[in-house]
């Protein structure tokens, strides 16, 4: 996988550089503090996954212009805005291994810089000259803010179902990735069927991506994760690995799991015990299978496109969404 | 003035009812909590000043469609979003005489419902089918978030100049009112000169409106104001009446004023003393003159339009912006 990763990374390096350049030059704040606060998050090792997907999907649909890197920044700006607000709302400490923005710049500035980035994303969207792009961006923002509220409402609730979990990750993660892929087709004047295929690709990548991320909370270590191990659980966020294991377990094992989950200050030994039980009741395997199934669906959505570098890369991205940190 | 107010209120009653109806029916949340939080502020006696201006300006430019009430909600949604975030950021207690949203629904939900309302405004803007409207809405949001940051940065700074004050109120208040008026012209396919005239009208109304509001902090009582008397000052916000008085005063009077301003827990007697000094050094009169001058400029901008009810009402609104609570 590593060799492959390097091969594909080399293929997208020019795009990544172009996107990076546009992220810098289009931030366009009036105040230095806005640049400083936004940059703290924006230039802290984000993978530019969403803008890159937009650019690749545009290319797959034959985009001929030279403003794809520019347009793609809208997705990174929205992503950054929601991370700023979500970290604040969740009371998170670390993001990508660094202290979160609100711990440095304060909650007020962080709220307002998030607003600025949202607005900036729409300003960039307007440059596409296509109202469908604006509709997509504003719709996604409506969904994401509500997804985060939904997650807040369900925090600490042990009865959370798989359906409710899917509802949250649809809104919080999948719709933005879906929109990035779909907008790629839109700016390239792709056919309706192409737009719909890339929409499905993005949606399924989004689901797989979030599930892989949720697995990491139980399988990774702090260094790779860039935040504390079991961080989601400490915030009271129940994700699919645990939801499924809780559903399958019974008797003492189920009671043990619940007890550990309910005690937000669980010890490392308790956490290891929890992961062992989650493994025993198939929570981790089930989540891997679900993610793998979304990845298959995503890759199948690419079938209608003729072979190209962009298609190869998008197929690799699908596999990598799952394998990236495991 | 009261008789006049009732006359003009009757003339816009149908518009106000129409706007109210659209505000209710286009909020369109997925979650009840979003409706509840947004409604707490949205339906708490707001005057619908911004949407009404958009509707009147569209009419002045000959708008023939039937979606002006719908489109105008974008301005109230943005306004509400910024109030939710600003009250949180400022640590305000009361808004329109009611506890602020974050004291009831909590800061996390308030941040996210603000985001939702911003996105909703852009979704409504997209319905106009005009990218200029999107550009105006996103540009205004960029400005407003930065205006609030600017205000935060200058909080408690006694050296604030009139120029810095104007910079803050331009961004925090005037640009949104300006955009509402300008968008009225845009959706009506108004001529460039009409759009520019209404842009000037809105900008100057915005300045006058904020100056009148800042005067109220020193001349009104809690019941009329809907928040505590001297509330701006307690939050460390220096506004024009005080900035000008501080500039004109010297010696002991200036020291007395500074002492009271620096002590955020000033007594009622101290506050009365401060207002007396502000009066003595012309801070209140100067602010009234400045506001009156903006109102004249606003009314002059209407000269190019033929006589109509809409024009009469817009002229009255200009006078009323100044007189409304004094």
C-alpha cells in the first residue's frame, strides 16, 4: 500500500500544490487576526481531501478551465469552518496534534472566524457562476450544522441505534464529500448521469471515511490520531463499532461495556477491556465490513467513466479511505 | 410623529404580514430544536426592518414578481444569525427584553443554529437566480464577522477614534442594510444608477440607525431598550457619543469620564455623571448631527425616483431611523 500511496501522491502533487496556493491567496481577510486564526487550522496538515476530490471529479468529467483549484477551496473553507465550530461545541482539546483554535484565540474569535470562512466559501462558490454550486454549498452547511446538533443531542445516550448513527454521519461528513464530487461534475458541465454517479461516489466515500475514522478511535494511538485515544468516547460520542457491539452483547459483558462507557474517566485498562469486548462482539469487524461495502459502491459508481488517471486516482482514494491509518 | 408612524405602518402592514409568513415557512429545519432556538430570536418582536427595506426598494425599482417577501427573509435570517453569535461573543444577557438564546439553549446549540441561519439565508438568496445577490450576501457576512472581531479587539480601549468607530459600524450594521436595499434593486432589474442610489440610501440609513442605537444606550431606559441601560459601556464598547466627548474634554472632566468608563461596575450615580459630562462636551449632540447628516444623504439618494408610496415610506423610514426611540 505504501508504494501505491507514493505513486498516487506523486500523481496529485501538482493539484495539491495548486490547491494549497489558492487556499493561501483566497483567504482574503481584512484583519490579521482572522488570517492567523483561520491559518492555525487551515495550514496544520490537512490533507485537502475534499478539494482534491472536487478537482479529480471535474477532470473525470472533462473540465477544461483553469479555475478548478480556486473553486475547490470552497470545500476546504467550509470544512475548516465546521471544524472550528465543532471543536468549540465539543470542548475538544487537540486537532491534528495541535491545541484547538479556541484554546489559543478564544471562543469569540473562533466563532466569528468560522462565520468568516463559511461566507468565504460561498463567495468562492459564486465565482463558479453556477447557482447549483451555491445551492449545494448552502444546503450542505444547513445539514452539517444540524448534524452536529443531532450529535450533541445524542451524546452519552447508550441507546443510540445504527440508523441514528448513520443519520449523524450522513450530515456531519458524507454530504460535504458528496457535494465536492458533485460540484466537480457541475463545473465541468458533466452529464446528469455523471453528476449522479459522482454524487453516489462521494456519498459512499464519505460514509466509509467516517466509519474508518470512528474505528481509529479504538484501534489507533494518539500519535497517529492527533488527538487522545478514546477521545470520541470521552466526549460521549457513540459510534458504530460500539453501537453494534452493545447491540450484540448481553448479560455481564453488556453491563461491563455500559459501565465503562458511562464513566467518562475510564482508565486505560478499562478502555482496553472495552476494546476487547467490542472485538468479541464483532463491533470493529462489522464497522469494517460496512465501510468496505460503501467503498465497493463508490468504486462501482466510477464504472461508467472511461479509463483515465483521474479515475485510477479516485479508485485508489476509495481504497485508501479505508486503509489510510489502519 | 406618532400619527405619521401609524399612517406608514398601515401602508406596510401587508408587507410585514407577508414577510412574517415567509419567515415562518422558510425556516425549514430538520430538527425541532433548531426551529425552537431560531424562533426564540426570530419571533421576539424584531421589526423586519431589513426585509422591509428590500421589499420597498424592489417596488421602487418596479419589481413585478411575487417572491419579494420570500427573498427578503435572507436579510432577516442573516441578521438573526449574527445576533445569535454576537450576543454569545459579547456575553450579553438580554435581547429585546428577553434572555438571550445562549442562556436558554446553551452556547453550542446557539453557535450551530447561527450557522444554520446563515446557510438558510444563502439558500434563499440562491432562489433569486442572481449571482449578484449571493455575492452581496456572502460579502456582507464576511464583513459582519470581521466587524464584530474588530469591535472585540477594541473593547475597553479608551483611545478609540471616530474613524475606528465608523469602520466598526460600517461592517457591523451598515453593510447589511445597504445590501438589503441594493438587492431590492437587483431583483427588480433596476438600472445601475438606481442600484447605486439605493445602495447609498441603505448605507447612510445603516450609519444613522447605528448611531441612533448608540445614543439610546445613554438616553433611554431599560424598558424601551430591551436591555440594561449603559449595557454597551458595561461590555466595554465605546461608541461615538463617548468617543467625541472624550476627545473634546480635558483636565479633571476627562479624567472623571475615563475613570467611570474604566470601572465596568459603575454605579447609577456615576453613569448619570458620565452622561452629564458627555452632554457638556457635546458627545450626544455631535452624534445626533452626524446621524441627521446621514439621513439627509439617504433621503437625497431617493431624489432620482418618481413619486410613489414606496418612496414616501422610504423617506419616512429615514426620518424614523433617527426618531424611533427618542
